[in-house]
C-alpha cells in the first residue's frame, strides 16, 4: 500500500463490499443517526397515541353518561328502542 492510497482512501477493507474504512465509518455513523431518529419517532408516536387513547376514553365516558341521562328522562322510549334492537339482532343472528 502506497502513501497515495492512504491519502485517497482507496485501500479496500473487509468492512463492506468495496467500501473504504472512512466510508464504512461514515456509514456506521449514519446508521447510528438513523437509529436515534427512529427512537425519537417511536417516542413521539407513543405520546401521540397515548393522548388519542385518553381522548377516546373521555369521549366514550361522555357518550355513556349522555345515554344514561337519556334513559332516565325517557324510560319507555328507551325500553322500546332496546326491544327493537334486540329483535333485529335476533333476526340477523339466525341467518
């Protein structure tokens, strides 16, 4: 190996298919950088998903409360709706 080869970085190593040592180190740094970005994205997505889950739970609780209030205010109508839905459910599950 000559000094010109060292300066130009043309000596091939076993680190990659035709990659020189500086290129291989640069690729390793790039891969490490990508891994850090993926971890950051994973954390961000997890935080967003947790917030959305909380919102969905809040909305479900609010809807259940509203349904309960409607049932208390209109018990006969609620029983009629429940009976109708039960009847339809029974018809569709027989097929």
